[in-house]
C-alpha cells in the first residue's frame, strides 16, 4: 500500500497550539503531510502563541484579515485552499484540524471526491463535522498520551485519578455497537476478522478510537469486556497472528 500524501489544514482560531507536535505525529500514522498550512488573522493577539510552533514544525501561516467583527475569516481561506488542492490532484487526502462545524460541508465534498478526510479537534466539536470525516481524533486523547509516558505505575495512577474526565467507560452501548458490527461482517459461522471489524466500526462511528476508552488497541478493549469468543491463528510470519471474533 502506497503512503498517502496528505494536506494538513489548521484553523488556528479553533484549536489549541500546545499539542501541535502530538497532532502531527498522529497524522503521520495515516500518511505523509506534504502540505501543512495554518489559517488566522495573525494581527490578532489571541493567535500569538502559534507563531513559535509554526517555525518548529514547518507549518506555513496564511494571513486572512477579519473584515467583519465576530466572523471567523480564516474559514473561507481554508475552504478555498482545500478546493484548489483537490483540483490540483497533488494529494490523496486531507486532515482538517478544527473544532468548528463550519467545515462539515467541506469534509463531505472532499469525501465525495474519494479523498480520505481525517478530522482533529476537541471533544466539544459538533457531531455533524465528526460524522462528515472518515476518521475523527480527539485532541484530549493526544494530550493524555503525552502526560502518561513516565512509567507504567504512574500511568495507572493518572488513569485512576483523571480517567473520568477524558477517558470514556466501556459501556453497554459500545459493546452493542461491536456485537452488531460483528453480526454484519461475519462469515456463515459467525466469525469476523479483527482488522475488518475496526474499519467497519469507523464507518459507523468516525470518532471511535480505543484510546478514548483507555486502550492503545482494539484487541485489548474487546478482551476486557469478556463478551466475545476469540480465536487466534498463527501465520508463521514474524509472530504475526490473525485474530477472529464471535459473539457469545
């Protein structure tokens, strides 16, 4: 599979600058960010914190003056650039970094053109923008990963203290989603391949991410529920196993 070429377009008015490195590291998991642009009225003091991190991360600032009070002028500049890039055929996908629902129609239009669309924003992001993306990642989860590096012990302590604030519980609603998804993609014997299951759940719920529930991967999340039969098959290649799931 070839590496996807991505355009990263950042709305500076609607995301914090503190975790830009974690955002870019996350984006690199999905492809190569060959274009990185950020939009704001750089004459305004509230975006001054971005200026240092732009140089450190090779992000090109785009100036857009505010012609009207109370309107986010950077929205239109970002949308116009996105459409120009779409028709230039230089990229395979887009990453829109914003917590603003104004980009819902843009995300929908890019997906209609068979572009991969990844969204990154805070948990306050309105649902229409989240569902318009192929995949949506919460900034709060990236923050938590950065905070929980030191040791396994301190990580567990932090989870117990702050888990309720940024980590969701694995509840019956999630288990039901997983069970329904297995039913829909399983073979005649009821078994579903784990890799296919993860992709299928994302189509239903673009903001699904095991890290939202305190797990690095989907497999340990599913094992923790005790609700599924699990079958592991050795492939004979570098300890790679194929994992299949079935509803109990």
